C-alpha cells in the first residue's frame, strides 16, 4: 500500500557555458522529485524537468496529485492506470491551469513516473523489463487514449503491440550491444569556437557517431561558421544535428535552414515556436529533403497527433519528464509507430529514464534503435547514473527507472 508522498525541489546551476542555447543562456537544471513510499519500504522516484524558477509551483501541484494515491495498492492502480491518469489530468478545477500542459501536467509527469518506478521496484526488475513483461493488454491499460480515437483506438494499440511480439527476439540483441547515443554536450551555444572544435574531436574519440550543435545566434553568419567548424572537425560520415531551441520565426527558419543545408544536417531541431504546427508544415515543405525534429516543448499527445497528421515531423523528441510521464510517452510512441515516424527522445532526465523507454520502444514496439541523446552534466547526482561506453548506453540492471537521486536533504524546497 502507498503510505505517503514526499516532493522535493532539486536545482543544479550549470557553469562554463554548459547547457546554454539560443534562448536559455544561464540554465538551472531542475527537477520536481516525487517520492512515493509503500508499506514494504520501497520508494518510487519520479522526475519532471524545469529550468529553475517556477519549479516550486510544479512541486506544489505534484503534492496535490500524489496525495490522491495515498492508501491505495499500487498494483491495482497500475492495472487501470490509464483511467487514473485521465481522471487526474481532467480534475475539474485544477484542469483549468492546463489542460494537459504547463505546471499541472509537469506535476502529473513526476507522480506518474514515480508510480512506474515504484512498480518496477516492487517487482525487483528494471523498468524496461517490467514493460516488456507486460501483455499488450496490460500495457494499453496503462494508457489514456482519449482524444486519439480517430487515429488510434484501444483495440488497434493492442493489435500493434501483439504483432510485434513474434519478432522480439530479432531485436533483443540491443540488450547486449547497448543502445546508440549521440552527444549533445559538444555544441552548447556559449562555447567558443576553439572549445567547440575540441569537443567534437573528443566526442569522436569517445565513440559517438552523432552530435548536436546549438544554433540561433543573432547573426546567422555565426551559426553558419560554427556549423562548418563542426562538419570540418568530424568529417562527412558523422551525423550532425542543429538545434535552434525555438529561436527563429518562420521566415528566418526558412532562410537559415537553407544555408545550413550545406553541412548536410541530419535534422534541424525546434526551428520555431513549438505550438505553431502549420509553420512547421510550411518549413518542412520549404526545406525538403532536410528533416525537422521536434517535441522537447510539445506538452501532450494531442499536439503530437496534429504534428504527425501534417507529416512535417521527421523525428519526434517526446520527453517523459515533459509530457505526462511514462504513460503518455508510450502513447505518443504508439502514435509515431502508426505514422511511421522515428522516436528520438529529448532527455530532460539526462537519459536516466529514457534509456529504459527506448529499449521498450525498440524491442516491444518495433521502433528503429537510432540513438538516444546523452547529456552528462548531472551524472554525479544520480544513484545509478547511465553508463555510456564507446558511444552506447549500457543496459541498466538495477530495479526501477534509474531516477533515484543522492542527498535529497540537500535540495531546496
């Protein structure tokens, strides 16, 4: 039985230009940390990611949701978790602060992720194994498919997962080889040119076959110069992605995107406002065959559905500590599988939780194992930090979702 919920406000200022992009110059990587305790001594840890100010609001909302679980048996909650998720996201008065976005949805993510972590710990297995051991019906019962009925019914979701079961063994090799990673930390916005070049060469030495550059400077020539520094440093075979973090308006995105085509970027990420679906469609058509990646700031399954319906997304970067947690992440992954679009998550969790989810996406759902973003800056704060060897995430074996943090009592809040 769940006995209590404790919510902590964890904030980690970064230094030396780490984490910087065109919009967020001085990021404070922060988590709403929801801790669910049961009567057996287990603690489930769930994270939602912010960049500092306002994290205390998410914490307050997470306490509201978490208190709804106290006194309940977790296995019973998880058996119909999709119903619980819908009830919480549609709380009559609280919903007005969303709906399905912003502070309240981030808070629901933290509590949802704590539920999945506690569930795996009660079973004494890593989260990826828990998810793979569920039947298709059990997986779908954890999902809220409301507002998706015209494109993805419950029956179709079950059928999709069932059809993938017979070919699972062909994809289980990833558990031994590890899941490919790409390096985001090489190309932060505030790094000088010399450091950028050195970081790229170090990424290659560490086995990465793909890396990302932050763009969106006031002078587009700066972006073009830095992009060529990266391409020249890594050569033609390495995948290079560029990320504008929503900095450009549509005309700027078209003009600068066409100039960036010279370095053959694997994708252009978050080129303009994340709510402007039609602008992304116009941009995708203008830059074709260059592909767009988006999802870091897309808050829910409905907006992802619309992006997929327009056909403008080359890659979906759904983040389980940004949308409503593991449940909504899996829902969006199923949508992407239906529409034939790869899932390459953004990792507000620093890859801790997502290393489990991409294994389920690949083995259980049949998504290609492209790669998973790697950001190393908070490794020292996790009990079981993600292990990267020669550019590959190593399969986590500890029970749970790898989200336990050290020294909770040192956090603010």
